[in-house]
């Protein structure tokens, strides 16, 4: 147990397609780095996490939702995930990495995600 996210989810693939179409080279799921970032730009020392709102307790409607049963269990589990995310992010930053988190609710085709990625990675 302890594995929060499944790899190669639809949202993750959408972000990867975008990053690829912008011409960036990256590596995937680098286990050596805290939190196993989804998309890693080693030369730039930048990483992107694609986080499911529910699993990572995003501050949006989908992230605040709790299942109707076993609420205590879910609350503890999801808060634990969130805590671990914060811990990993701090660790990455101390190691000199820059981190961008893309939430599934922010994945769109209107171009705002693209702008975000371009701002983060630089041209
Ligand atoms: Zn969200």
C-alpha cells in the first residue's frame, strides 16, 4: 500500500501530450526524486506533478469531497496524502528543484494550462 496514484492516467497523458507538443524533452516517474514526480525535466531541474483533486485534497469542490461511507478512514487517508505531498514538495525545493502541480480540475483545452506550462518551463 502507500501508493497514492496510478500512473499514466488520462489527465497525466493529456499533460504529457501538451508538453511533448511544445517540444520539451522529459522523463517520467523518476523514483529517485521525492514523491516520484510524473514529468521530470532534469536539465532544467523542474518537475510537474499531475494530481487528482480527490486523492490529493485539492482546494476545489472535487478535492473537498468525501465518500459517504467510512468517512473517518477516507479523511485520515486523504489528509495523509496531502501531508506527504507537502513534505515531498519541500524536499524537492530544498534540493533545488522547481515544482509545478497541475490539478485535474485545471486540465482544459482553452489554453490556460498551456500558458501555465510555458510560463513554468520557459521557452
Ligand atoms: Zn481541483
